[in-house]
C-alpha cells in the first residue's frame, strides 16, 4: 500500500494542489496501481511461457543435434573401418608379393645347386662308365 501522507506532500510540493486522504484521486491511484500490477503479472506470465517454450525448443534441438552428431560419428566410424580394411587388404597383398619374391629369390639358387649337382653326378657317372667300361668288356 502506498504511503498516502508522502503522496499528499509531494503533490502539494510539486503542483501546489491540496489533496485530502479521502479524495477520489486516491481511488484513481489505487485503480492505476491495480491495472499496473495486472499488466505486470500478464507480462511476467507471458514471458515465463516464452521462456518455457524456448527451453523446450532448446531441449528438442539438443536431442535432434545429438542424433545428428551420433549419426555423423557412426558414418565416420564406418568410413574409417572401410579405410582400415582396405589398408589391411592392401598390406596383405603386398606381404604376399614380398613372400613370393623371397621364395623366388631362395628358389633360384636351389635350382642352380641341384642342376650343378645333377651335372656333376652325370659327369661322374660318365667318367665312371668310361673308366670301368673297358674292365667289364
């Protein structure tokens, strides 16, 4: 409730008008205060509603954004997995190629050794045949 005495003294000081406590002007002040309070309450309630809607929209956006982010992470993980599998396959092919080259590198000297041993054995058999041939004839 407003301080009536203070209001009367301020009206008198600023406007030079004498106002009494029972003056109808105070009814107007009371009504003005009531309208102002009602307007303030409506303003408050309206803005509380807007804030609630904004919060709901933010939560909805967070949920939607989280879903989008999760899908993006899944897509990235799938692409990484595909890339890794491709790299693994490529590495396997390269390893098979290296193994083949190593086998070829080891196989050639072995073939040369066996060919040399065969030629040597053939020459030894020929020489033995030439040496022992006249003895058994």
